[in-house]
């Protein structure tokens, strides 16, 4: 060892430094490279972000074992001062989860984000028993929902029910034409859509209080109220047509006996509702109405040789502009619905529309003998089409039957059993 040390000393005298068994000589720096620091992968969520109809139990994990996961539930960016993940997170309402992974010797991961939208399923709409329709006597109507435990709210005036409306607790007696609307609610579910049922209480005219064979003018119409709002009219304007007699029990209960000939409309026996009354017609424009609705029921026959249509004839600006809404037709009158090509829906009911010169005509896709019509919806649709102005004033509303011909020119009976108009 002494000789070896002496040799090393002599070599160092010549400027040669030999360190065969010693590290860190010379400048004292290490020859081992420094470790490379990596960034952790972002955490993942299970189940994945998305829209769900019920609460979710969300777990967060990271691909690198031993990491600590920090998270937030308010959409803010997590840091190592945030909550430490230790188990599944219950997400019962729409929420944004964010998380990072951290571990000594690694760079923190980037922030992972998962948005959970909790959208409870809507309850099924309530149902009515008996179903909506025309009835000749009072009905006891029950309302139910397919989901047990729901609370049902309802109205009887056609308005939209809310949770401030009457709570359904038992059968509802319907003794006059009435519109029932209902919705179902339950904690944890979205409210149902609104269900509507129109019950039309028909009244067959068996004991008329008025009748007339006068075609038009004085004696051809009768007012059922002192204010001059409700009228019934024979309205047989073609002098060459055969005689026609109308018999009326009420504004919504009457029948016409007629034996018309020809192909063009000869008569239109009808109920007329004058908004404000004939002596003080309304000046209120379309834009200021909240609702204009109507119901109808008739028993017209469709046997061969009959040529007619059951329709509303609606006037604005005191007979200035005309809208027709047809519910049923027979014979040659089927020509006009065939001209319509523009489809639309009014209050859930499909129609086709035809502009026949200045006459604006709607034809119900499915013909019916009774039902309801949203008249204001039709007017607003026409405003949107540029065919009416929002400043036009609804004045006369009529419902009746346009008669062209009867089979073999024999007398035919056209009974109306319900007509109502509701204006708000």
C-alpha cells in the first residue's frame, strides 16, 4: 500500500490525477444523470359524463397506483387543497365534477371534468274516464295517472293547470259542455304534460221555442238573449232553392228541414255569436285576445245524394274578412278539401289549409261530428302567414251547415245538438 501510494504521488507530480477507486474527484459532480419527472395521467369517472334520468354514484380513479385524487363538485378547478377523494360521490342533481391526481415525484395531472345532467323522466299524462266526447246526459269523470302516488291538479274552464290549481280527489260531475285539463306531479320526477278532455253535453231539440220558413231578413232569425249576442238563423239566401224551415230550442240546439238542389251552397242555417252584441260589436283586435275557443256537435247524415259541409264561418272587421273551418263534409263538397296542400296543427289537431280567393279555409284531417276548435290559434296562424293582420277585429262567429243538395230533392233533417263559443 505504501509503494502504491508513492507511485500515485509521483504520477500526480507530472499532472496526472488517477482516482481508480474514488467517485466524485475533480469537480465533485456525480456522473449519474438526474431522474426524469413525469406527469400523471388525468383521473377518469365511472359512469361517464352525460344525461341521466336518476341519481348516479360516481367513482374516480387514476391509472397510476398510489396517487391521491383531489376533486371539486362546484365546477371550480381542484388543487391539492381541495377535497381528497375517498369513495363514490352521489350525484342527485345536475353537477360538474373536476379532479386531479397527485403523487410525490410526479407532476400533477391535468384537470379532468365530467358534467352530469340529471333529468328525471316526465310522468305520463293523466287519463280521463269516460273519454272526451259528446254525451246526451251528465257524466261522472275520473282522472288517473299510470304512476302510483302522483298528485293530480286540474281545471274545468279550459285554462292550463298548475300546482296552484284544484287537487283531484274524486270524480268530477260534468253536467254541461266543459273542458277538463289535468297534470300529474311527484317529487323526483318532472311534471307530466297537460292532458285535456272536452265533454260536450248535447241537447236534441224536441220542443222548439221558435221556428221559421222565412229565407232571409226579418223573421228568418231569432235572438236568444236580450244583449243580442246569440242568434239562430235560417239563412236560405238563394230564392230559387226549395223551402227550408228551421226549428230552435236553444242557441246550440236546433234542426233544419230542407230539400235543396244544385251544386253550389244554397243555405247555411247556423248559430251566430256576435262578440259584444249586435248593438255594440267588439273593437278588440286579435293581438289582445288570450283565448277564442268553440265546441260543436251535430248529427248530419252522409247518405248518398247529400251534399253539405259542417263548418265554422268566422268574420272579422264586421263581415270584412272570412275564415272557414270545416269539421265534416259529404258529396260534392269533398272537392274543396282536396284543393288544400298546406298542413298545419291547431291545438294538437291536424288540418290542411286552402286560400280560396279571399276565403281562408281550414279542413280537419280527420272528420268528426263533435269536438272543439281553437279559433284564436287559427287566427294567429293566419297572422303569421301574412293573411291577416294582428289589428283585425273578430266580430261574428258562426257555426252551421252549408247545404247544396239532398237526395232526390226530398226533405232532409240537419240537427245541431251543441254550439258554444268562449272568448277571453
